[in-house]
C-alpha cells in the first residue's frame, strides 16, 4: 500500500496502481486507510495555511500539481517558497534538493499535497528525503538537521503578528500572500518595514497594499518585496480586476523578480514605489503610475507570443524580442539594419535564403493572428509557412495577390469531404512597395489583411492541425519557387484574434523593453562603460540591454550581484585588465543562486568575448556558472569560474553547441580557472554536449559531481584540450559518455592518453586558498605579497606545454616552452629552473 496514492483528490490517477502486489497500490478506495483518514481529519479540524509531508527518496521537493503537468493557480508563490527552501537546505548542508516535477518526469494521483491544496487551498509541499527508500541509520540526524531550516521557514510564514495587518479585519500575518489569500474586496493591507521575500499574486482582488507611510521615502526604501528572478515579484491579472483603478500599490520597494510588476489584463494604481525591474502591462490595461521610480519600463502587446523585429546587423540568429523563439538563418540573406519599414529588415534572394524558427502554435487549437511587413517578392513566393503543413502567408502563384493556404481539414467516414480551399484576396502585394500583410483566425472566420485593411474573409469550422516549426521566407516544403525574393521585416504572432482597431494601432516602430537612461546612467559614478557608445552604467544588464552589436563594454572592479544574459549580442565584454589576475579576482559577477550567472543562448559567435571576470554564485539545472546553448559559441578568456552548482549538469559551465550546416561550433575557453563547482549528476566543472569546445591552458580542480565527470563530462561532441591541468576533481577527472576528446600536453590525474600528457601532482601553491600558481625553485608569483617567491620544489607542469604554443608573456627564464595550466603564457607563469 502506498499511502501517498490514497488521498481523495485525483485518486486512481497516474501512477496509482489498482494491483495489490504493486508498491504504488492506491488502496480499494480514497481514504481507505486509517493513516490517511487520520491526516484528513486533523487537517479538516483546524485552519491550516501550509502543509509539509515527508517521504523518501529524493532529495527533491514537491508542490502541486502531481496529477497533471498544468501548473496550479498558486504556482508562482509556491515556486518562490520552494526556491527559498531549497536554498536554505543548501546553505545548511550543501545538499541540493531539486524540483520534484521537473526531475521525475512522471505524474501521480491521490497524493497528500494535491488533496490538501486541491480541496482546501492549503499551500502544500512534500520533501523526498535522502537517496534511498530506507535511509541508513547514520543519515537520520544529518537529514533532520539539513531539513530543519526549510521547516522553520514555512512555520515562520504561517505565524501571526508578523508585521502585516489587514486593517478591515484586524488580522495580522507574516506572509503578504497569506494576507491577500484571506482578504476581501476593498480591504487595505499595511506592511511594516522589513524584507519580505515573496512573489505575490493578487488573485483577482481589488485591494490596497501599502507601507506604513507611503509618503516617507525612508519607509518606502525599507519596506521591500523581494521576489525570485524566475517570476515577477507582483502579479495582477484577471478578466475583471483593477480596470476601475481601485487596486493600489503604495509606498513599496519591489525588487528581485523579472519583471518587477506584471499587470497584464489589469490597470492598478502604482504610487510612491521604487521598482527595480520592469512594469509589464498589456495594451488597453496601462497602470496609473504616480510618483514612482522605475529602472526599466516596458509594454507587452496583447497575447504576443513571438516577435522577430529583424533589426540585427550581423549574425546567424534573428532574435525573438519577447521570448526565446530564436530563428536561424539558412542560406546567405543580407541584414539591412537601416532599410526596413520598422528599423532594419532581412533581404532574401528568392533562391535558397530563409529563416527557420521553432514551433509556435497549432492553428487548429485556438484563435491567432500573424502580421509581417514585406517589400517586393514574386508570384508563388511564401512569406511565412509551417514546416510540412501549410503556407500561412503568400503571394498567389497566378497574380501575386494575398493568399493563405491555412484551410479546413478533410473529414473521414461516410460523409468524407476533401480539405477546404485556400483563401485568396484581389489585392496585389508584390508591386515593390512596403505592405503589412496579415492573417487572423477569429472564431470560425479566416480573414486576410493588407496594410491593415481587410481584403478577404470566409467561414470555416476548423483549420488543419500542425506541429511543425516555422519558415520565414520559404514554403512549407522548401520547394523551388516558394523562396521569397525581397525584404521581410517585423514578423509578429499573437495567440488571439486582433480586432480591426487593434490592427490599425499596431506600432510602426520596434517593440522592446527599453532602459530609461535617465535612471540608469550616471556619468560620475557609473562603474560600467560602453567604450563604443560613450555611456556609463551601474548595472551590467542595463549596459547589455542598451548595447549594439560589436560594442565594447568595460567593467570596473567590484562585486555585481546579478545574472547576465547576452541576448544574442556579440559584444566585447571585459574587466579593466583581463591579463591581470588580481583585477580578474576582484571583478566579480555574483549570481543569486537562482539561475546561470552568465547566459549565452542567442547564437553568439566568436566575436562575442567574455574576458577577465570571476563568475560565482550560480545555481541552475544546467550551467550554474555559465550556460552556453542554442548554437552559441563565444570566447571566454582569463576567467575564474568558481563555487557554482547545477542540479543536473555543468556546475561551472554547460556547453550545448551543435553545428551550423556542416560546420561544428567551437566555443573557446582560454586561461580559465574552473574550480570548486558541483553538479548533482555530471560535469562538476564542465558538461559538453554536441560541441567541439576548445580548451587551452585551463585549470580544473576541486570540482565534483555525484555521478560522473567531476572535472569534465562529455555527453557528446569532441572537445579539444591543450596545456590543461585536471587535478583533484571528484569522482574522476573526465568521463566520456559519447563522442571523443583530443587531449594533448595536459596533466590529468590518473592519466589520459595523448601526446605530451603527464600524470603528476601539479604542485599548486595553495589550492585550499584558491592559489593555482605552480611551485617553482626559480620563482613563483604570490598574489598577496605581489612578489616572486622561491619554492623548494618545481612542478612538472612547468615547460611541459605544447612546444608549438607561443610562450607569450611568460617571464624569463621561461625555458622557451609554455607552462600547463591557467597561468601558462601569462605574466604570472612560474619561472623555469
């Protein structure tokens, strides 16, 4: 009998066996067992706000739903609480508890949490303890101690007299969310000064949420709602709330979440607030903002699910300005950054040029709209299509008039019917002028638009289903004659039908989140300089958001507590002196332990350089320190990547490259120190997937993985290592699951085949204190004293690198041969005896 399948919500659902011989037997009926009856009766007898149950094994944390993949209505605040509990456990013991649903990949029915939340609305969690169904006796005290902080945290949220009061009822709380959950329309909730680490849902209620004195800047600054960056800090969204302006935020500092406030489908009053990140809103639901300071403001167009502005100046990626639906160039189209209808445009040759984008939507599922600007083209050519399915927007092969092949599907059975006809207009769109063309699915109507005017309409009961990706500038089967010859610009897809007024009001300018330069620029105190643009900033994210392709950004020494995403921009991003290890050590990008510290996922290539930083404090599923994916291949030089973790792979770095055509991508790491990172599964230092990563003069040490590849794990691909040191990583230095690796002139603990490789203690100066200089009887640089010291022993890694590698800046005497490790070829390379 599995008691966690015996509760009365979704009983008999997934993974709940009716077979009495199975370990997941659900029982003959819901609550058939005295144990589950006792829990039920206890919960029903009192007013629970939170419920925690403990199970084995994990280590994982569960929250609803268990029986379906759909997130529950309170997903955002409960996810925020999960992240807080996970971090508390990690701070206590170093153990990493992962998200149960994300890790397990299967559903369950009739569990404790689904019942207590589904039936009673109680925020419910379950912790899967240890790594065995029956933990060893020696683990009992340790397991209790590491879980105690999480339990105390949940208890603290449910305590009374916590500084939050509903003035209408006189009830006090320790959690803003619980105060909102129990509030009624029109209630006023007052928050005492303090730090409230929550992500909050207003739950369709018109409330006033304020500090004790919204007119006192000191009170405002000390009354802080800090959300986790995975979600917006405050969410107000419904079909009815706040349009009359009676929902109020007053006198609060809102930080941490991205965006800071989301008021899609809501128009609240936001007054006397400091908002560190964006205010997100929908057209027609603009918030009333009074006396607020915001670092970023932005607008979200209604139901916009994909938007390719096509304003790039170079590269192989067209970026989705709102989401992550990157489109990749095929062929050799030309970027025209100043010649589009809305900013730039992409010029296609009509032969083999097009863009390939991922799946966005199934036309059969619901209403949607799609629009694009075009210029030129020829009859029969396609503007937008879904691979293997239908041409969404095209020029009629007969006369170049606007047409769609999105049509009613065939029916089977006795009343079998063929597919419906295409919809064609009488408006020519290939006359050499700019035209905005569009298609709207509105209930049972198909509607074509040209220049925001309806040009054709008919009625269909459904559209053919499809699950393929999209082609921009080519037909569904990539047939000759369907490739577009002309300019395409500003492609937008919406997950609802836009009406005529909304279409007429579509912006004729690029849509994006924009930084308010008056708030973020500070010429006198800015620590971050865009040398190309001549601007200064105090925040790395703002500097990147404001940068153009090819800009050079220099960061002064200091600790920058933020997570950085290059957003597909090929930048030179460096510290003030990447060749000075003391500058590198004191120019720190420190993550929040919630996501990768640095992300490359927009197709950045070799002209994108990250140089001279210490990367630390990251925790992500893959790539705690640096995540490099989605066909990105930057150069990373002179960086220290330390004390990051991953719940799956790549505690220090996760690289998932791939290839463009027949060319395999080659991210490069040079003179980097990857130390003391950890991964729950594999690749404590580096996880390599589908990539020919080039590693030159890198040091891996002190990294760990629970399963494989403490230093490096090669899931696939063919990385190349030269002049590297891999030492004291656990459980091993390098594991190859699939693929190959060429390792030469490197020091690998335990040995590794390859020309010039050795297996010898590298004799680090002081690895316990992160000094990975090599000991030498001729002189070794000491970063603390800023002087050369003489050791009584010499590392075998000195003068052991590839003879063809340049010695570069190594001081004399250098033996005429480069050293192995991160300092090889630099001014701090240990001297040759």
